[in-house]
């Protein structure tokens, strides 16, 4: 069996190739951000001097480990690499004393995660808007840049992810409405990405969305949302988005009796990404 090792910056060309071959939206900057946020939690399998399989585990304090970027080069699939890396990631999270592990599973990956003990939590969908004129007038002025409020985000996301939010702020755009919430966007290899967006009301979410969309009218845009958030779905429809992919959010208890992580999907209008939660 091939040896699992930690990923490092020198692996970036191979990692970008993995996500590109899979048709995913991550850029080299996204991979670099993962390696910076979780230098001990990104793992790969190497063949002939090149990484052919990957996974990432970002720990949000001791509350939640987010597993993502489970990828295998097409020439090396069917060899158990994904399951080996998943098991390794789970052991890593347990060794860190983290209570829960979660991930967003494609239909292809879901059987692997179910065999490892993950259970369905809720559906999640990717919506896409093609580049073109926006169906609303431009805002008269740009909104304020977001400064991370740890207590606000944690209250709705359910775990402490300030390092991630600060890293995303450095790599993209943001908008903020005092007392209501925030939204971010960033570049992608296929389309610009809207998210995360955590906000208290649909009207506030509309203002934030319009501010960020107005900055990228010449680009396709991806938006990952919870279909049970009917306000988010309606906003997506109103602004020209259409469903593009369906996934399943899954969870695994790493402790015998972990405290439940509260979910407030009605206020999470956009996730941070399938690799972040």
C-alpha cells in the first residue's frame, strides 16, 4: 500500500491538476490557503514522485473537523486511496480531540463515507449564474468591508472558524451590514464563488448579494446553499441562478457522546465552500 504523507507547497502543481481533472472550482490560491490553514491536516498519496490522491482536514477548535478535497487522479482510482486517506483524516481529527467530523459528499463519494460511519445531515446544492447583466439597479454605494465578529459567525455556523474567515477576507471581496450579517466572494478556476454569507434576514441577504454580484457581472458565479433555506433559494432564483449540483452534508461523531453542534440553516445563506463547510 502506498504511504500517506502530509502535503506541502511543492505539491501545488499536482494538487491543482487533481481538482482540475475533477472539474472542481479550486485555484492554486485555494490549495495554498488550505495548506496554510491546516499544515498538519492535509494529506496525500504519492506515486512516482507525484501526489495522486488528496484530502484535507481543517479543525475548527475542538468542535468540528471539516473533511474536504477527497480527490484521486483518474489513472489511480479503484485502489482504495480515497478510503485510506479518509480513515487517516478521521484518526487525525480524533487525535486532535475534535468532537465531530463533517463533509459535503457527492453521490460518487457518499457510499465511501457511509461505510466509514458518516450519516446524512441535510442536502446541499450548488447553484450557478451565467455572466451577464444583473436584473436590478446598481447600489448607489458599496457596503462596508467585513471585519470578522467571532461570536456572530459562531452562533449560526456552530463552530469557531475565525482563522478561515480572515484568510478568505485576504483572498476575495466582502460586504457587511451592521447588525445583520456579512457575505464574501472570491475567484475560482471556473466561476467566481459567492460565500460564505451569514445573515439574519432575507432583505439583508439581498442587499449583500447584490453588492457582491455587481462587482463580477462579467463572470459566472457559483453559490452553494441549503435547499431548506427557502429564502436563499428564492433569492437565487430572483437573481438568475439555476441548480447545478446536488450533494449531501454528512456527519460523524468522533466522541462517544459529543455535544450537538447547533445548525441554523435559515441564517446561513451561503456556505464557505465544500472544502470548508
